[in-house]
C-alpha cells in the first residue's frame, strides 16, 4: 500500500538541496488551501536560491504537460519575492489565469521592476489580458489601462527586447494606434523588430497585414521567416500556403522555421498541405517528429471541419433569409 505524503513531508524534502524533486510531489503544490500556502511561504525563506528556481522550473514544465494542475496560488504569492528570477517564474505560473485582479500588479512589475526578466514575463501575460478585453471578458477600463502601459513602453527608450515583447502583446488590440505602431516597427531595418511586428500582425487577426506577411515568408533572416510563417497560419492566408510548401522544400538550416511552416499549413488547410503532411509522416523515422506531424494533421482535420461547419451555418442563414422574404 502506497503511503500518503503529507504536505509537510513535501516541504521537508524541498529543504534538502541534495535530493531531486520527485514527479509525484508536484501535484501536492497544486491548488493550495490557505493553510498549506502559509506553510509553503514559511519554508520558502529557508530554501536555497538555486533550489527555489529548480522547483519553479519543474512546476512550469509540469504545468505545460498536465492540464489538471494549477499553481496560481504560489504564483500570486511570489510576485513580490525579493529575487527577480523567482518573480519572473511566478508570472509564468499565472499564464492560464484570467483574474482581472492580476492586471494592476502585472502592470506595476512591467513598468517599474528593477529586473528585466519579470518585466518580460509581465509584458507577455498582459497581452493575454488585452485579448480577454477584445473578447469582452475584461472590463474596458482595465483593457485600456493595459494597452496604455504597453504603448508607453513601445514608444520609450527602454530595453529593446522589452519594447518588442510589448509590441507583440499589443498586437491583440484593436486600438486605433495599432496600425501605425505595427507599420512603423515593420519598416525598421532591425530583423528582430520586423519579426516582432509580424508576430503582432498574426495576433491581430486582421487581414490588412496579409501582403506584408507574405512578403517576408522567404526573407533571408530565419527569425523573420519563422515569424512570417506563424503569422500566415494565424491569419489563415490561403495565398501563403504554396509559398510555404516551396519554403519547406528549400529550408535546410532552421528546424524552427520548418515546424512553424508545417503548423501554419495545418491551420490554413488544403489538399496539398494534407498530401505533404502524410508524405512526411511516411518518410520519417523519428518518433518525436512523427508525433508533431500527426498533431499537425489532426489540427488540419479540425480546422477544415470547423470551416465546413461555418460554411454550413452561413448557408442555413441564407436559406432562412430567403424564406423570410417569401
């Protein structure tokens, strides 16, 4: 019979830096009640810095693979930790949260933190709240406040990486300033800025940017090709599909670009994309690659079924309209 671990036993193990953090301990950090959270914070001050980061990195990895766990309680509690790297990882633990109460502390970290890492994480997560606003799931005043913070950094002389991250998050917005901000970034000579502009264009879901995205699919810089391929899928640009198929024939140096193009093809769909994916699966021996390609094929099936459903709904609406006229 397996012995049930107490949370105190888990915490005692955490204090021992010589021991690994077992997989079966990770679920005990999920959804902490107030008493358990207090115990955790009491012990946290005695945990060595490297051990803290090991735990948080392990929790972040587990969060990606297990949809049933939530480490939001820990994430919230550590937003004010004295270690900037801890604060950055704490924000990562909040990636799935849609709690509007997080907006103000995230903006504060984004604008005033003395360490770049948490500011970068805050910039990324604030984009998710902009998206919630666009979906009318966040108070308009909070969305506006978030967008204002992002714009202020984009237009500042702050760290360029932070400004680009803010630009990418601002891409979700439908604010009037968005078009000029993205166009300005896209026209810069720095490939990193162009890539961020393309990523923001994809997030906008505005086909205003289709031609600009297509124009960068075969760019000489792999960062730009990668971002353009991603954006083409997000924008569902059908004219980009044959170009990406050509890109995949020629792309030999950058696996990330290849994977981005393959996934985008699965978003856009089409018989040529299906044939290409099936042929790749048949020609590949690597299990990890096969798993990715099979996921892409499933995604293609899902998107095509979704598009068929949308078209069917439109046809039914047309028929109802005709009946009303009669």
